[in-house]
C-alpha cells in the first residue's frame, strides 16, 4: 500500500509520541550514536555506524511536522 508523506509523518508521530515510542527512540538514539561521533579507525565500522545513525536521522525527520505540513499546503 502506498501512503502519502503526510500520512507517514502522522503514523510516525502517533507511534513515537507514546510512552513506548519514547522508550524505543531513546534506545535507537543510543544504538545509532545520535549524539556522538561514529568515527572508527576501521572504515567499514565507520560506514556501519553511519548507517545506524542515518536511520535515527530519518525517524527524526519523519517526526518533524515542518518537513510535511508546509509541503502539503503548497499543493
């Protein structure tokens, strides 16, 4: 099934605004090195760490209403 970006944003918000969603977000931020460097002397490890961090950044992007509401209103 295909969802509009705004529908996906709203689904992310419903999920991550719950208490369980906040717990999961905290875990993702820790595992995804959200607030710390992902650098490693092993380039493969750095790439892996950046992949994890990228996923957390995607979720944060999906939760930010300003990324969707203005775009929907421009239509």
